[in-house]
């Protein structure tokens, strides 16, 4: 395999038109892509740690799409009330619009799709996976508020990895209960995550490794990088 096949291309700004608004994001596609992972967040969630997850995915020949499900005006107008950031119905509709964009865009139309989400937006990923089993092929959910989509859990068909912090006792309970409700291939892993999971190097490394392994296994036909 040519080492150049593992190098990602430059980030490409994308725009997704929805009724009354335009969603903005960045698409990165390696020279040889075997799947694509959508980073599901409301707005402005990029960090050093999440970039390390992204880099691991590129090493597994997976494309990535980062897109804000809220517009910049919506995000700026909602910093204290947080009404839109916790509007599961609205964010689910927006993620479904992202789905439609992926399906009709030549660069991504043939790629298996995974969703990477945390906290409240994990509930959005669960709902979309339950409603679109033919589209979503794998999920990685970290520190997930899966209880916000409890009724949808039994309908998820995509292999789902739940990652929780070792000291997140309440989140552990929520995710342990969610694991029991899932009827798909599933796993629950512990990582040294804080309430801001991308701030500690050990958390970054563990989350990136777990995420890369899961998506490499379930979005591609290959063994994960480094496996024997």
C-alpha cells in the first residue's frame, strides 16, 4: 500500500442548505477512503483532543466531517439559555439533513457512515441511527446522555461503543442501562475522561485509540492499524 494513501487531503469547507439556514463544516477525505465519520456537535466543539481522534481516523483511511448543527447566529444567541443546544428534536432534524447531503454528494455517497458524539448530542446520534439503519453503520458515544433517547435505543442496529469516565458514576449508570437496552453489537469501555474529556493527554489517547479501533472494525473490511 502506498503511504500516500494514508495521508488526508486538505480540509474542505462545506455548506449544507437547510430551510432558512446554512450549516457550515469541514470535510477531510484521505486519498483512499473506506468510510466517513461525522463528528456530531451543536457548535464550536473542536479541540486538540478531538483533533487527535480525527487524526487516528485518517490513519485508518476514514474520512471525517465536522459540521455545526447550529448556525453561528444561533450559537451566539444561545450561550446562556442553552435552549437550542439541548433541543434534541431540532438537532436530530439537522443531522438528518447532513445525512441527506452525504448521500447526494459525489465524494461521500458511497462511503459507510459512522457517528461520533458525546453528551447531549449522543442522544441525537442515537435517534438518527434508530431512524436510518441503512445509513448509520457504527456509533461511538462518549460520556453519553443516552437517557435522552431511551425509547430509541432498542431500534439501533449499528454497532455501538459507549465510552465513559472512570469517575462518572451517574453517567456510568446511564450508559450501563443503555447498554442493556441496545440490541446490536455493543460494548462499554472506561477511559480517564473528565466532564471536559478532551483536556487530559491520557483521555485523548485512550478515546482516540478506542474510536479508531471501533470504526476501523465496523466501517471498513480491514483489520485495525497495528493489529496482528
